C-alpha cells in the first residue's frame, strides 16, 4: 500500500470512522486515508462490552445527542448498530486495516508522522493523524488485588457467564444496570446481584433506573447497594468470596466489574500529547487538535467516557480542520 497517507486514523470506533468519512467528504483523497484497527472488526468496544441485543441509546451518559456532520445513527440493538456502521464503511468505501495494533506515533523533523505497529507492513507515514482509540482497552479495576486463582471469574463483561451461576455485577452506571437486568433477561438461570457503593441509583438513565429498580422490587435482581467491597478471596473450590466493608461476606461464582475504562495516558504521552489531568488530553475544543500540530484526538480518548454521538461529532470537527490544513 502507498505508505504516505494524508490521514491515518487509529481506531475504528464511531469517532475514528466518523473522522475518516468526514475527511473524505471534506475533500481529502479517499485513497490517502486509512483507518488502522487493532481488532478483527470495527467497533470493538461495542462488540466486546455491549451485551447481546443491547439497546444502543442515542442519548447516553446524560448527553443529549445532536449530530453536527454527515454521520448519525438510529437507536436500535447492538446488532443493528453494527450493521449501520457496516453500511457506512461500505457506502464511503472506507479503507480499514484490521488486526493492526498501533503502539506509537512519532512526528519527524519534516513534520510527517511515523506510525509504528506490530504488523509486517512496515512503518506507515502520514501528514495528519487522528487518535480514536477510546478508553476500553483498559477497563477500570477496583483498588484491591485479584487473586490469581480466581482471575478467570473476575470479568469485565458478560461473555464468560455460564448458566445457573451466582453472579455479582459491580457498578452504579448504565452499563452495570444493563448487565444486571440483561443477565436476568437472558434466562440462563443465574442469580444476579447488583453491588454499588452508594445506596441510591443516581447514575443511570431513567429507562435503566426504572428497569433495575423494578427488577429489584420483583426480586429478580438482588440488591447489594450502599456497601463497598473491601476485597475478594479465592475459596478452596475456586469461587469468589467477596468481603464487604460492613463486615459481611458472600460467595459468588463470578464477579463482573462494570466500572468504565481508563484514558490511555501512556499511549498519548508517547505520542507527545500533554495531559491536562489523568483523563484529559491537551486539545483545542473546537478542532480537537492536540498540542502536537497535525495530531488530533476524538471520542472517549479526549477526556474520558462520553457517548457515540460525541465521538461522531468529534470526528467531524477534526476532519474539517485537518482537511483545511492539508
Ligand atoms: C457497556 C457500554 C455500553 C455503552 N452504551 C452506550 C450507548 O447505548 N450509547 C452511547 O452513545 N454510548 C454508549 N457507550 C459509550 C460508547 O461506547 C463510547 O462513548 C464510544 O464507543 C466511544 O467511541 P470512540 O470512537 O471514542 O472509541 P471506541 O468505540 O472505544 O473505539 C476505539 C477503537 O479503537 C481500537 N483501538 C484501541 N486501541 C488501539 C490501538 N492501539 N491500535 C489500533 N486500534 C486501537 C479499538 O479496538 C476500538 O475499535 C457504552 C459504553 C460501554 C462500555
């Protein structure tokens, strides 16, 4: 492939796909745009962390969606959402290279970026770079240690849950709520407990809050609200003994943490981007350009978890700016 691109986008989530498509619409030669994605399909965060059939909300995280550019999406299931992005990639003839994990981006003296990855493609060079890698590469963990013996049953999504297990979901946001009632609705015969350190559900959207509260009232979800976890231990037979801060303990087959993700500060700093704090990359809020001229950040990586609509809008803003400057 032509190794000097006008635009290399890192990450094929909504932010990265939007940036690439909008750049093409804004006049950047489509043959000079490439998206590098570490997994074998686009929207890895949605595929990996959204439960099967999840309703993908357009308004999310308390953010009312308004789309500024040419891309948007309709509320529907996880599978319908993925199909909408399949169609976008096809419609705009977007080149996405999968299984291409980018480890570093370096700006050379001639102002061209070199993008280092673990593939045999050699070094890819670009005039402009958009970083759209999200925050779910590193899901948030609690502060206590995970004993090695039970690491396989301390998870960050529902993928490994088996029928009839006793499962505790930890977290107070929408994801925790959706995992808890979603697991009940899967009819696997699991006993589902929702644990959150605060006594009230305050961080879920009204729909999720209503379902979770109703399921708790109906006994479908066991509530362990208002108490934090001190630590976890392995039992002799490989189960999880959860010790709560109120002195009580309970044994579960599996614990699933839904605590969001962490900004990949190391990656950003290795690219030369300054951090304002541990979540926020230095950027111009209008253009998303960072302190490194020609390098942009879009989506969750900008200042922590937001929403698909925000990522799509970021992609548009960055594309307009970089297309103008090429
Ligand atoms: C369980 C859950 C439910 C959610 N539900 C909703 C919802 O209903 N509605 C909503 O609007 N938002 C929802 N969100 C939030 C939404 O998923 C994010 O805000 C959105 O995906 C951010 O988009 P992004 O493009 O910034 O990053 P991501 O979607 O995280 O995409 C990043 C992409 O970059 C790739 N990548 C990462 N590192 C590298 C690398 N080094 N090299 C190459 N590729 C890399 C990843 O594989 C991934 O495909 C939810 C989040 C979670 C975790």
